[in-house]
């Protein structure tokens, strides 16, 4: 059973009623004289008309976004010594390439989510060792893909050290490598050449393009992690499918609480600009096969109800009571003595 919106929320001063609707919202008021609601016949006015349509009604909302590389993550220096080389902002660092150098010794990137928090040597085990074995295998070394630093891992580490002209100890530590989350892009350089290593030296992002958006707090659930959305990057062309992959607390410009969401999307072979604005469209509830009219066509009906002014063949109008259901995209689902194809008055 369709629940009728309470008309007491619609009335405005002086008996003048105005219909308002935002995208996916139902902010209501009504236009017209409420007397003689159901059967009043009037001469056709100069008001514009709209067609009663039958189809799907979808609650969609568009959010502004920015094309970029996502939130930058700091990289602390774990090596000991003096910073002697730092990469350029915007450069991409792949597996086994230098992130920075201390005392002219490169600290190389290995892939993994767990930071290097201890020396890795024979006899230890854990997720960090599993990451190491996966990296050594990806670089062509013969290792077991488990989480144990055994003799095969030790031989592989020694071979890796010889390849890079390092002391062949069979032990791996923060003077030689750092774990980062895949291939990374240098977003900024915070370390200074000639300064002692320590603290954050780089800020890193993914190499993949993403769109970030900060929805109003009341709309944050529309962009929950895992939600499928549509992304349009200005100047690129057709919309692209996307998925919300991250959500984190942030602050608005006025200092209020907000949520920043990250949307990954499939760009195919499109050339994306270095920076651009974007729109993110999130769909919500959907009603299929309903009759609908523009929200602006609704006028006050009898009691707490609503009506529309249907244009007859002779140009006169008849006020017809309707029940109002789902409201989305500036249209309202209606039931009553109206039919697909009817013309209804839309007051200016």
C-alpha cells in the first residue's frame, strides 16, 4: 500500500503552493487553489504541460569529484645514514627499483602491505616473510611460497644481494628494502638531501587513476565501500563504470566532519588528463513500471491528498485526485484516474 506524504508539510504562506524536487529528493509543496478539487473544470491556461509516462523511476544522486591518484601515504626511512638520493615527484617506482638512497646505497621497493619491522633472516616466519618469498619468486628466484625463512629463501636473498653489489649476508633489513603496496607513484618528497635518514622521506600513491569525492554526511551511505557507481570525467567522454573502494574520515573546509571516498573505475583505452573534475552518480531505490508525473505538476487535492490538472481534448482541464508514491529525479509515481499519455499542467 502506498503511503501518502503528509500534506501538512507542503502548505506555504497565503495559500500559494509550490512543487519542488531535488534529484532523488522529495521536498514538497503544492500550487493551486484547493477548492473544488476533484471535479472542478477550468478553461485551459497558458501553463506548460507534461506527459504522464510509464516506466522505471530511479533515485539517483550526483556528487562532485576530482580525478587523481588517491590519498598519499607517507614512507618513513628505516635505513641508517645520510640521504644521498631522492626521486622526482611524479616518478613511478616498480618492484626492485630504488625508493631513495642512504650513504649512496639504494633502498629498493618490494611489494607488500606489512612494513618491514624487523631483520628477515633464517628461522623467522610470518606475513612479512611470506611477502618476501612472493617478491623473490616474482624476481625469478627459487623459493617456497610459504611464510618460512628457510634455506631456499636464504640462498635467494644472497643471490639478490650479489645482483645489487651488496654485502652477501643472507639477512634482509631496512637498509636494503622497504615494503610498499605495489607499484607506487611519488606524490611528494619530504626528505632533504644531506639530512640524516629518519622520519618520513616520501609520500606515495597508487599508480592507478581514481576519483575522490566528499559527499555530504547525510549522503555518505550512498557511497559505501563496494557500491557500484557511474563516473564521468569532464572532457573524457562517455560515463565509465566504477566502484567505491575506500572511505575515510576527513574535515570540511569549515572544520566539520565528513567522509572522503575513493572510486576506482575502468577507463579502457581512454586518455585521461593529468587532473580534472568529475561527477559520480550513485543510484539507490528503483521502482519499475510506474506511472509518473513531474513533481511540479502536483497540486492540492481533497483533505491531505494531491491532484493533477489533466488537459482534456477540448482544452479544458479537470482536477484529478492521485495517490503519490515514490519520488525520484524530479518525478513522482502516481496512481488514480490518470493514464499513460495524459497531458497534465505544470504550473510555472
